[in-house]
């Protein structure tokens, strides 16, 4: 009896497990699922991790897709720029399934490989169209400010995303960028010559700006020096004029009394001779030492 009970319990557990496997399914954190009823997708995507109920096959069937970002790199291919230069490019893309309900019927059984092949075809077309609108200088330039790589990447991404949206593929582009740029050997020298020419122009512009700045500084210095000299000359003229005016006043007095003028000059000469302590040997008859003649008897001369 006890043995039969154990058998019944095990059988019941197996039935429950089988029922769970048959009537439920689980969606994981990184997955999105599409539940079809007689081959037609249900109304909503099942993108939240949980345990869901379903009818067994062939009534309903579950298709799971990885909703994480998937990436690939397209082939290194040639495209003509707007100035008819052949350019080699390679682009990397990150994409993911944004709407599994739309994605599932567009590709047989929701094939990710088929979706990526379709995406590569659209990328080649968009890349050729965008590159054809830009000159080579937008991709390769001696002046970094004239490069437009980010703008070109955005244009390619917008073109591919617009095509995906118009076709309702249920795919979105998460990121896109240019990975490699190259030039065919036949045009490499031409491009190098063009880059050299552009660099020469930049050097000439830098030299011109430097010379102009040097001229400006030199002119300012010369102007300042001229102002200083002019001010100094004006001060000298003013001082000289004041001296001449003062001398003119003294001259009129001396003209009225020549002897006073001679006496004044002799005193000044004598003062200059006695600026330092010294012993003088002189002839009292020689000016200005003639002033020592007729001095009082008690005066001593050294």
C-alpha cells in the first residue's frame, strides 16, 4: 500500500511537471518572446522576465529572441566621393530587435542571420549615398576643424534607421561609426599632394598672422618711443627757455654794471677751485686770485 502511494505521488509530480512544460514558458531578462496562435503573432511582445501561460502546440508556439545589442562590421568597400575620389570605408553597427512582433514575420521564423544580411544591404546603399554627397576633405584633412566624420556617421545612421522604420522591420540602430578609411594606391599620391598643399596654405596663414602681429607690436613700440622723445624734447626746450629767460634777466644787470659781472665770474671760478680741501700756490695778479690783493693784513691764505 505504501509503495503504491509513493508511485502515485511520483506520477502526480511528473504530471504537474509535464503540465508546466506544456502550458507555461519563461522569458528571461535578456530575451523578448513572440507567442503565436496558429502561426499568427499575439498582440503584445513579451519582454518582461516572468512565467507565462500558453496553450500547447500546435495551438500556440513561442519564439524567443535575444534583445541585447548585436554588432557587426561591413566589408571594406569602395565608394566615390562628391569630388570623384575613390574612398575605401568600413562601418561598424550595433543593432537590436525593438519590436519582436514586427520582426518575426519579416524574416523567416525571426532569423537573426537573415535580418543582419538585410541590414548589411541597406547599410551599403546608405553609405554609398552619403559618401557621394561629401568631398574627400570631409574625411581626410590637415585641419581637424574641417573634418566631418561625426556628421557623416550620423547621416548614415539616420538613412539606415529611416529605411528600417519605413519597412517596419522591428529593428533599431543603437550605434554606428566609421571603423576604417583608406585610399586605393592609384590615388594615394594625389591625396598626399593635396594634403601637402593644404598644409602649406596653413603655414602661410600662420606666417602672415605672425608677421602682421609683429608689425603691430613694432608700430606700437615706435609710436610709444616717438611720444617719449617728443615729451623729452618738449621738456628740454621748456627748461632751456626758462634758463635763457633767467640768463636774460641777469644779462641786463651785468650790462649795466660790467665790473659786477667780472667780480661774479671770478667768485664762481674761485669757488670751483676750493670745492675740495687743497693747498693752492697762485699768483695774486692772475684772475680770479687777484681778489686776494688788498685784503686786510690779518687774513691768511692757504
